[in-house]
C-alpha cells in the first residue's frame, strides 16, 4: 500500500494499531502532511523508535535465558537416552 502511494489508507490503519511497527509508521506518515522533506519524515520515525524500542528491549533478556534453558534441557534429554542405533558386525573374509 505504501509503494502504491495510498498513504491515507495506511495512516488510518496504523492509527488503530498498537504494534510497535504500526506506531513508528504512523509517526512518519503523520509528518508527511506537514513536511515535504524526507529528512523530516525520517526524524519523526526515529523519534517514534526512540520511544518504542526501550519497551521492546525491556524483556528481551528473558528470551536469551529461555533459549539457554531449552538448549540445556534438550542436551540433558539426549544424553540420557539409551542408544538405539543399529549395530552390525562384519565378519572377516
């Protein structure tokens, strides 16, 4: 929709959105009406990012910890299984 130039439609959709990317795009599109320079629009989007990114990063360390725990649980589960491989004895010729 943005590539097609339907800025008003995208603006109305992102105005209702509570997602981070929706808010950032909404800040940029809100500035399109009053500013014609690309730098002004970029600045508006960066301002929105400075506001939103700390909220996103607030709990990302939990994901790293969860990933470490899952890896350890998977390794522990794998190490405690009996080996079920097929063993073949080859007779000498």
